[in-house]
C-alpha cells in the first residue's frame, strides 16, 4: 500500500465512513434517469397541490411532494435495487400524474 492509499484510508476511517468505489458510466446514467423521474414526480405533485382547492386533497399532494423531495435527497445513497425499483415504477406514476394535470 502506498502512502497515498494509507492517507486516503485514514481520512475515510477518521470520518467514520468506508471506501465506496466511484460509479461506473452505466451507474451514472442510471442515477441521472432516476433523478429525472423522481424530480418529475415531485414536480407533478407540486403542480397538483398548487391548483387544488380541496384542503384535504391539497394536503395529500403536498405530503407526496415532500416524500418525493426526500427521495430526491437520497438518490446518491440508493442501492442498485432501489434505483431499479424507481425505474420500474416511476414512469407509469409520472404518466398518471401528467394525465391528471392535463385533465
């Protein structure tokens, strides 16, 4: 192990973390797609809540918007399985929400 490796390991351990390899090109593309879907869904909920006059439905839309904002904040720490779940389920959710906005 070179001195550079030892220093890097020491800093990582001092911060209480562990070494995480950088994402591959395919993983970066996947993360970008996940980010787009999550932000798109959150944006739809924002639009729906902004125009909703029923206080209960507005609160439900706002809760979903906050939930997806939270998901957006943790995209970088999602597992590959979590990212695949988003890619499997969010396209249909996004289409449904866009149709609701357009209705």
